[in-house]
């Protein structure tokens, strides 16, 4: 499947600010299920931004404006070709040992309720079967609902609330998997839903866990499925904060207004 992405983030400030800097994890890297045909991340000048590779193997662009300004923008445009791999991730950069992804974080700390869910939710003969069962259990326990959580919400808080967004589903899956001794990590990216018009109005997040009988496998508890050819993987981390698509700071006294437009479409050549 050939997918095209256009992701525009626009910032406006109520008065000029002196300085702003951001790190952007918005670029896919090739693996066996994904080939990058073209991809570019630009700022408001429309010039390509400098980038580096972080410790997780993610491409990170740097966007800064070192002058008084009352607006800014980030534009991501690209095209990829994907194929189904039954959720298995092979050929992706793996700079860290498996044991690193057993590390817990504040957002993925397992409390007694998560520990109980982890044990009760894993059934099956193979490690992949057990992880699939865990994903399905989380999908059934956490209702997808926007506006009830934020970037600081922990997996334990989301489970108590019984609702959240894709970020919360991923954190809960990661917390439960690590409690069981399974390496797990957070993944950010894009998703084409196949809806009429071929558009998806936000970025997406899911998790990956290491199954002894298979290797790294993606799990999307929000949708109760493994990632397929409609998914574009752009960032990896221990949790949201180490894989956040956009993080930054700015200096000044002003109110910020943010507008985000994301479209993921099936490219014309595939229709």
C-alpha cells in the first residue's frame, strides 16, 4: 500500500516571543514492512531542518526560531510504501539491548490493579498468544474517550478512570507487559483508517513487545489489532515522553494558540 502524509502544525502567539526550540520525532525509518519513498520535515521558511539519530534509533529534527516572532509552523510531507507483516517488526534499527525495555517509568509504573490485569489477561500457549490476549483485555477495559486524560496521565490513572486515548492504551499495555518480564516500548506514528476520503485527523500511538517465539511485535490496544500496512512508525521510546512527536520550549510572555492538521491518504498510484 502506498500512503501519503501531510502534517501541518501552526503556532500563533498573542505577542512576539523571543525564542523557541522543538525536537520533532516525525520521520519513519525503513524496516521490512515499510519503505520510505520521500519524506521531508520543514519549518516556516520551508527549508529542510537539521536532524540527528537519538539513542532509540529515531530520527529527530530540530526546529528553532532565535528572533522575536508571533507565529511559527512545522510541515511534514512524505510518502511511504507498506506491506503487511502480521505486526512483526524486522529490519528496524535496534541500538539498545532487550533488557533496556524492561525499565519502568512514571507513566508506565505497574500498580496492584495493573499487575492483576497482567496476570488475568494473559492466556495462550505461545508468548505471542499471551501478548495478544493482554492486548484484547486492555481493549476491553479501557474505553477510547478524548478529553479525559493528558500527557501526564499514568497507566494506573487511566485504568482507574476506565477510559483514555491511544497513548493511555499503549502505556497500560507496556506497564502490564513489563510487569510480566516482557520487554515493551512505546511507538508513535501515523495511521490510515481507510475511512471515506482516506483521512485520519490525528497522529497515533501503539506499543511493541518482544515475544520469545517471534521477536518484536506491534500491538494496538486502542483498535484491538496488530499494526498492518496502514501504520507508519516514526518514533520509539520507553513511554510518550521519550517518543513524543513534538516537544519544545519557548521564551516570552504570551498565550500560545496551536492548530494541527494531519491527513493520511492512500496515494493515487494505489487506487
